[in-house]
C-alpha cells in the first residue's frame, strides 16, 4: 500500500512500514516538513493515491464532508511510546491492509482496529 504519514507521528514509523513492504512518505520528506499543511497532505494523498495516516481529527471531518483524503488511517491511541505504536502497527498492519480493500476509513486505537462506513 501507499501511505503518507502526518507530522505528529514519528518519522521512524516510515521505516517500519517500508520494511514490511509498503511505499511510504512522511511529511518530513516534503518541502515544508513538519509545517506541511493538512491541505498539502490531502493534495499529495490524492495526487499520489496514498492513504493518510494521522492522529488529526480534521482529516476525519474533511473525509466525511469533502471525500478528501480518499482513504484515511486514523490513529486514536492517545499519547503512547513509539515502541508501543510500532508494536501496534506490527501486530495489526495485515488486518489494516485487508480492511482497506473494502473500506476507506480505518481507525486503530490501543485495543482495536475499526472500519468505519
């Protein structure tokens, strides 16, 4: 899958997902780095057919109101250690990929993976 990771998530998450076999960019790869606007992230996502990975609920709002981004992985774990976040991704990425075959909004919290309509 193709992902773009928002700034509030660690850059090292990119390496984890690449190592698993995904095509991933992080906002730190873009010109404005951590200051990349949500609109720019949506544009990159749309133009490059990437799933946005973010903790930002603004993406949920734009997903439902404007249909942008087309696909969103919402991380609703709250503040956790990077090692815990990486563990959640490692344990759940296969399920996430499967859910994106038939869903456009998937949410991962500390305990569950939820596909939203």
